[in-house]
C-alpha cells in the first residue's frame, strides 16, 4: 500500500493548482457515496482506503445517480496518498486515505490516533 509523503503530496497539489504552503494547510476535497451514507460518514468518519478528489465532478461516478457528494475539509498532512491524475479522466487529483479520518467539532476531518 502506498505511503503518504507530505512533501510529495504538497508538490502534486501545487502542480495541480491547489496552493499549499504547509502540511497543516486545510484543503477541500470531495467524496462520493451511496445515498444515506453521508450521515454515517459525518458521524463515524471515513474508512482507510476511501477515495477522495479535488474535483467535485470526479466523485460523481462513486455517488451514482441517487448518491451524495460530501465536501470534506482536511489538513494536507492527513490526506494519505495523492495521485497525480484525477478519477475517470476528470480534472484535479485523486486521493486514497490511509488512515481513518474523523470529523471534529470544527468540521475538519483529521486522523485520530488511538
């Protein structure tokens, strides 16, 4: 399973047009899911190996016609593996989470270490 290298991820995000200066910077990404799962994700978090994208249109495939697209704010340092290409020929970059991301009271998703 690919590891996440913060500096590599920052470079890829900057190259794609998303301005990132620090691993602590918070960016907006999207996750597509089946209808009804959005509430569960907001409550319980995203599982490892979930797919995210910087382009909202890229996750429509995962959401399907009746699914939902979740906007997720996350620190760059918690992203996981950032792929240089988008999903399904879309723009932006795709991301695969490595650890569980849990939504905090501030609305930001972070890795929760036990």
